[in-house]
C-alpha cells in the first residue's frame, strides 16, 4: 500500500527563535536538543520504519545540503532538492511536488518538517498510512493536533462533516483555517471541541497539489512547469536561479489550503510541538522536583522553574533564581525570564541592524 508514498522533509529554516544556539550556519534542524540525535536525524528516524531512504526527499538551502547529508548518509544525495532562497512553504512544497511527480507520476507525498518534536512516532506513522488512503481519493489532507491548551502561537483548523474513517482515524472536511488568535478566541476554540492546531504537515497526491497550484498560484505554476521541462538537464540550475528569486513569498495555507475545495483534516494526538521558543524546549524535557531543567555542566542551588542549557565548556552556576532560561554557548550567554524567551527575535534583529554577522 505504501509503495507510492514518499516523504518530503522541509529543512530550510533559519531557526532564529532558538538563538544563541541556533545560527544561520547551524539552524534548529541541525541542533541536538533532545539527546544525541539532531532534529533532522530524528525527523528521518521516525520515517524509516515506514519508508525506505530512497523515498525520503529533503528540500533545503544549498549551503545546508552538505551538513544534512553528512548527518544522514543513508539518504541518496540526489534526494536533496535545493531551493536557492526561501520563498515560503508554497514554493518549497511546489518544487518538491514537481520533483516527486517527475520521479513517480503516482506519488503521494507526506510533507513534514525537520525541526518539530513528535513524542508518539508510532502514532505518527499510523496517521500517515491513514492519510495516504484519504489522499488517494483526491483529498488534500492536513494533520490537526489535538490542542493541549489555548495557545495563541498556533493556527487553528475547524473541522466540519465526517468524511470517513481509515486505519482507525476519522477524517473530516475542513470548514475554516484561522491564523494565530488572541487569547479569548483561542480559549473559545478549545472549549468548542471541533478545532485542532495547524501542524503544518500535509499529505496529498503530487499531481493534485500541482493542479491546485495551477488554479490558485499561476506564477508559481508557470515556474514549476518551466523547471519540469528542463529537469535532469544542464539548463535546470540556470533556470532555477533565474526563476526562483522573482517568485512571490507565500505560505501553503494562504496560497492553496484556504482556497481549495477538497480539503480534509485528520485530528491526532502526536505529543507534537513546533519548538517555537526556548520555553518549548524546557516544556519537553523532564523536570526535577523544583521544576528545573538542567542540561550540561550545571550547579543549581535553591532555584526553581528554571532551565539551563549549556553547551559551552564553562560550569554554569545558578543560586536562588526562579523562572529563568539560561542558554550558554561558546561565544554567547543568554539569560531571559521564561515568559520573555520569545523576545530573542528582537535580539536577532538588533544584531542584524548592527551588522554583527559573527553572532548570527
């Protein structure tokens, strides 16, 4: 059944939300945040019981191909698809769909990410099998995450009528996508019980998403058709370098999913997190009796609800502190209140404005 199923891992993000550990040359997907495996390695690990390496493709930037390929040499080097520069998820996915459709006209593609945490990989593989069956019927399937709390940091999907049940999973027609809501709206969504977090993971036939791109994003479609015409020839690299920079930046949600008719959602509890900030990293690690997460060479005395993430050679000591996040790297130390950790983006912007590239 899964012979026509492929994975497309999106692995091109800069990961600035986890600065100072994440840098432009070493973004989130290359980090070891949970043990000895990088986020990219974990993303491939959870696919391999379902798919052989030759059916796992990766879209990334040219400068990241070498490091990612070195992290997982089992993946064929030709399975790394280079995106000259980021233009949003819609062009990224469109490029992957073009390649997969050329590779296999019957391809069903599972679009996943290289930098998310999934605590239930067995359930994840089961839901991909179920989603493939729905995708074979022509649906554009998105995975909805059962909300654990009223988050204002995620988009939401409202489900409508039940369309069917496959492999023990119900799939529903999507009624509406909602961007990140304010706190009262998020609370109402969770209470209503028919909303899921938007995971940014999708399953569909490659030919179906290319058809939707033709209908809703004609400029992207024309670029993909031009690239398909020269795929595998010496003209491909020049054509890609010429066409890609002029494409409009767009997300797959806004560019396609909010406009398409045959869209379905499968709600699933995957113990999922997009690890959008240091607070998410802290949440996913075991805590001691005082609520601390201490990673690296750390001594903590009478501290509570604090995370220290140390990858430097220094001993880090905290005494009597509460509700802090401390990140120690060889060249930078960041100390933030837990509820302010997302403001690391402001630091990155200041460094950019000061042209301090050595810290980016």
